[in-house]
């Protein structure tokens, strides 16, 4: 009686496991460059098969987390970053109140301050809220990314992989959308303040500039690049 041969999918899953074991060993040996190790190429293959996600999500999450901790030193519990950014949103609320009490240039600057504070403050909390809604969990808040350092949220990549691909796409888009809306909320509140017309126009300009920047640059990097990537995965899985 001949031994059963593994199916093509089983053989592919075994090869992925071997690759992950190799990368895991390299990370524990001190290498934190996951791209150079071929990690993201393996993750891309895993995303395209729900069975592979079930088989390998936990190990992917462990590798990603270990590399992150080795690479990023400025990190804190998730709640710390969340509280700080909610405080920034609160600064924007205070600025709107001051814009309603002050006059002239001071009121205009307060309106601008509200727009900037909300644009900064709402981004990560929106990611956090949407992520939790679709089953994505988080391990750390941190400062990192390309210079200048900016606040970020570290996903638990195992839970990220298990989330529906289309929801992963909208998870990436959520923070970017909230950031673009924020200045226009300040514009909508401007009639309740004493901000002069130039300040209202400048506040709207902040929103327009952010949208233009997204159209020109962020589709190739950052949130919108990831949005397109996960939408492509979702489309592939729908048509398998």
C-alpha cells in the first residue's frame, strides 16, 4: 500500500511553514529586516488562501511582533498613545471654544489650531476603533516611520490576517478619511466662532491640501497603498 501523498495545497502550506521557521530563526538571531528575509513575500501568499491564514497566522504574528520589538524602541502600551491623542482632540475642542470667545486674528489662529489638532488627533483613534470593530487587535503605540517620527499603532498581525480582507482595506482607509474630514468639521463650526474669513479659508485649505497630498503621494505609500493592496486580495479571493 503506497503512502498518501500530500495534496498541492498541503505541500504549499508545508513550504510556507518551512519559510516561516527559517525567518523566525533569523529574527531570533538578531535580524529585524523582514523584507530582506522574504517575510512579506510569504505573508502575501498566505493572504491569498484562507486555509493558509488558519495554519500560519499565529506564527506570522509572533515573527512580526518580535521584529517590531527589536526594531522600535520608542513604544508604550496602546492606552498611553490613545489617551495622548484623545487629549490632542480635546485641545482642538478648547481651541474652538476660544475661537468663539476671542476676536480677530486670535480667533482665526484658534480655528486653525482646532483643525490641525483634530487632523492629528483623530487618525490613530479611528484606526483603533475600526480595527476593534472588525476583530483586529493591537499590541503597542509607538513613535516611528520615516522621518520625522510620527505616532503609530502596532497591530497584532495574527488578528489582522484573520480579519476579512475588505475590512482590512477599510481599516487602513479609516484613519486617512478621518484626518481629511477633520479640517472641514472646523470649517462647519466656524460660523459659531469669531474667526475671520481668511482663517476659514485657510482651514478649508488645510483639508484640500491633505486630499491633494493623498491623491499625489499616499496611493503609493502609507494607508492608501495598503488599502489598495488589501482590496486586491479581497478581489482575488472573490474570484478564486
